C-alpha cells in the first residue's frame, strides 16, 4: 500500500463517553502494537485532576474542548467545528523514509473545503516491516460515522 483515500461523514462524537474514531494501517494482525498510520477524530484527552478534599467548593464545569483530527499522535486540524462534517483523507506513504503525508479536507457543504497537509513519521518505528497488511476502522465510546468511500 502506498496510498489510502477515504471519505466519511462524522455526525457525532459523544463528550461523556470520550468518543473517538480512527482509520489506520497496520503491518500485522495485532492492531494495538503494529500500527504505522492512525488518523483519529477526537476531543483532547481529559486532564488528570487531583482528588478533591472534603469541604472543597464544587468544581465548575469546563466547556467542551473542540473536536480535532490527529495523525499519528500529532494534531493535524485543531478544531473541526460543529458536527456533522464531511472529511476527505488522502494519505501517501513513503516506505523509504518511513513517513506519511496526509492531505485532508473538511467540508461543511459540497462547495466549501480547505485542503491542509500534515507530514509525520510512521507511528511504529522500532520494528522492521516493509508492507501494510491491514486497514482498520476503530471507534471507542459513542460515535456516529458514515463511511462513504475507502480505497487503497
């Protein structure tokens, strides 16, 4: 695989369940340990808070953080805005340099789109591999995503 193209509509990501949606490539069946590409739509992870002491005033609720697009752990698009959004991904893999170039468009309507690009190294680099064997779609929490197309 040298290229992965995908179109999807991200309709909702639940705040309370820390919902996420990932499309990725792996070089082995063990998707947890063998990922070379992970494009994830999610909110930033919640910050760890210290335990409260008895008598402390109640904490004020923080406003929800924006939904972002992450590529191999790096933020590619900091704020996708209000959902639903149509997202187009065009991923090019450079096997010699072990890097990815991810071009992405976020659309609110059929005529609106701005293309951005993010370049990053493969997610896993400490194991020798020269082929992607699995494409995967993974959701955690409560999410609603419509897959429109996927090509390798």
